[in-house]
C-alpha cells in the first residue's frame, strides 16, 4: 500500500497541478447617457386661443401720452413648456424712434406686465402698468412657476416727447422664455 501511495501521490499532484489555473480579478464598465425631456415653448395669442396676436393698434395719441392696453386687448402667452420659465421682453427700434427707460425726443417707453389671471378692471390694470419696469433689452417682466400654465400679458406704450418723423411707427416686441 505504501508503494502504491508513493507512486500514485506524485502522479496525482502532477495531473492536478496541470489543470488548475488561478486568474486575477477583472472588471469592465459602461456609461449611461440620460437627458431630461424638457421644452421651452410659448406662443402669443389673442384671448380666443385661436388667433395669433399680430398687432396691437395703440392708435394716434398726443406727444408724451401713455396708452395702456385694455383688458380686452390682452396678449395671452400660451405656455407649453415642461419647466418653470421666466418671461422677458425686448423692444425694437422703429425707423425713427428708439426704446428707452424714459421718454424723450424720438424715444418711446414700453412697459410689460404679466398676470396669472386678468386684473379686475381697466383702471387697476392701468395703475399696475404705470409702475411696471420699462423694457428695452431682455428685461424680465414675469415668470410662470408651473409648467404648462398660461400667462396674460399687458402693455403700456408711451409716445416720445417730440418726434422728427411725421409718420406712424411700428414697434416690434419680442417675448422670450428662459428656464426659471
């Protein structure tokens, strides 16, 4: 029996040592790319929710006259954004007049104010517009904290103190939505 073990044991060790391999630990990785599905989208509409806003005909007024919008002239900002937004406005220069924070010769003033719901009456609106901040370049005039909620925008336009142009002027107003 000793003889068998003496021959068998080295043979088993030789065969066993050949079949056993020890490997070091290994790993790999992968990357996850994710994006939040959010959109910024607004449209300026008339209160009927069908007609794009187009033009507010402020009419012919005397020099230095402030003309506030009436409740019925509202610009409804239809907000389909999926995030809370700031609303800012930029007033463009016309052929003869430029936007400013105060009226002057060939300088008009534009004020914007937004509401979650329309004010009670035209007088309340006019008072609020009088104290609103004048808009020249990218002035934030309101925000919509809840996504997909609309806002109601009202405007006050004030004529220059004097004009070197004898014709009516068209003023462009750009409303921009940015993430709040």
